[in-house]
C-alpha cells in the first residue's frame, strides 16, 4: 500500500508540472480510476484543457453577444451557455441567423412538448382516473402503483391487470435473482476484481459464475476467450475498414497519403460551402451534401429543395411500408387454422385454388415446373384437388392459373385461366371478391393460397394458408 501511494505521489508531481490548475485530489482520483496509467490520465487532461481553451476563446469572441441574446430570447435562457457560443461560431457571429434558429427551436419545442413535458403530469392524472379500479387491484397484489412505469404498462396493455402483474413479477424476480447471485458469489467476484478482471456489466460476472458453478478459473477462461474473440472481430473490422478501392491496405500505403484518404480531406472552399449549407438548413453526411451541391450547379436553393424532396420520398416510402405491414398483419389474422378434416368449415360452397402459387409448395411439383413441364404440373394439381374433393364433397371447386390452355374439368374440379380477361390470377380473384352480387357468397367462400399480399386484397374472403393443405 505504501509503495502504491509513493508511486501515485510521484505521478501526481509529474502531472502537476504539466497541469498546474488540476488539484492533487483530482489527479489522485484519476490515477486510481485508470489503475495508475499515467498516459491515459495525461490524455484525458489534454482533452479537458483543449475544451477549456476552446470555451475561453469562444467566450472572448461572443460572450457579450450571447449575454444579450439570453436576455432577449426566452428559449435561449434554457440552453447551456456553451451551446449558444457554439451556435455563434457555427453561424460565423451572425446574430440574426442565431436569433432565427433559436426562434425555430422554440416553435418546434412548443409543438413537441405540448404533448410531452408540458402535459406529462396531466397525462398521468388522466391515466390514474382511467385505470382507478386496475390500480386498486395492483395495490392489493403488492405492485408499487406510484411508479410511473405502472401507468404506462396499463396503457400499453389496455388495462389488462394480469399482464401488468406478470411483467412486474418477472422484473422483480430478475432483480431478486441478480441480488441472490451477487450475495452467493460475492467472494468470487471480489477475487476476480482483485486479479484484475474488469467487466463494465457486473451482472455478467454473476451469470458467468452461475454458469461455471462458482469456479473462478473457468470464469477467467471464458472471459479470456470472449476478449480474444472480440479482439479478432475488432482487428478484422479495422483491417477491412482501411482497405482502399484498389485493394491496398493502410500498411501498404504507409508514409504516403492514399487516394482513398484524400477523398475525405476537405478544402477551405468545401468547408465554407458546408457552413453555408448548414446555415440554410441542409443537414446530412458532408460528402453526400457536397456531391449533391455540385450536382445542383452549386445552388443552395436547389440543394435544399432536392434534400427536402428526398426526405418527403423517404417518409412516403416509410408510410407505404407501414401500411403494407398493417395489411399483411390483418391478413395473417384472417387465416383459418385447419389441422384436420373436422376443422373445415361446414357451410363452404365455393373454393378457389391459386394454381400458380401451389406449383411451388411441393418439391416434386416444383421440379416439374422448373423442368419446363408446366402442363403436367397443372394437370397433376387438378388431379390432386379432385381426389381431395372426393372426400370433402364441396359443391364448387375451381383452380385458376395465370395462363393455361387446359380448360377442361377434371373430376369435380374446374380449371380456369386468368388470361385473356385478366393479367394474373390475383387480379381475377380480386375482381370476383369485389363484385356486389358476390357479397353474400363471399361468406361461404375460401381461397387456398400462401400469397399474403393477395390475402390482404381479398380480406372479405375466409383465407386459408396454403401450407396447411398438405395435412388434409
């Protein structure tokens, strides 16, 4: 202990020669935190000095202007002073641009916070009155209802008390389990920390000890394997990240700047253009913004308009994907689960089979289709459907293909072609489903398909997932 203290005192003396403003207690604490690594402490103090010098220079340049802005604009009072100084630097000291930016921030925060911070307490009161009976039941079950997350869980689970109790109980069990593991392996954890094993997540040590039945040597081996694997992954990423388009690595181009790195160097004109674009409200990756700026004939207005158009297109595509996911989820809930013949609905009068979709369900049929034996595949499907209907006794069974010349009837199964009246089978089935005269008939109709997009379009039908057909 005495030798460690002497080492720390010597290191503190060396650091104070370079950083005289740092206190002795602060330096000692940093050395203890970094296990006596003076290089890490020196690097940290260098960064701190750089930030401090940066602060002083900004304060000297824009201090009086920032003070007047804080007195003039209410939204500026809630911002940290260093952020205001950086805004002044970003807009090159243009007070009008900073004032306009702060006003936009104030309007945006007003719109956003109207439903969040400003009304959060009112929202909690509404939820308390809405779920008063559920909160009473949770109190009887021993759940802490004063915790805000309890209200959010009730709202998330639509007032289902059992689900909330289950989630809260699971969370409490996890905490109790972790506390139990910490108590059980306290001596082993202390021994591992004394041996220099450092893991940020303390739960990881407890779980590893539980996995290794408390054997410290096994845990050390597991941690060393994990660190070795992580180091290999980091080395792999570093090696492949530094490969230039020509295939040369950073080691091969040591001593001379490669063309790959030169692309990422900005000239003074590029930096000025970026500042002008940022002040106009154009944000994003600097290289992409500059490329777009040059493509738009170095016009800030055209660049901003193009960026806004791309943002609108992305939002529109996101909404379309979300709508498609919703439709597919609704179609999935519309599938009928059939595990045996007894599960088949009794009042079904019409069954449509998506022929082209069924060609790729069974391996033998798929091979026939890929070997250019489409007609044999169509006939085999119709014969299978006819044999199946001999047991089911459904009045009308029709199998539809996109384009087929075999329009005869096999057994009780009618073969139809979507062309020439329709482009695909999907179009034909959608038109059949949407005819007004078929509205009542649709309730007694089933489409057998695995096409979820088609199922979403003909949601008025009962939709049967094609994969379960093989069980019948």
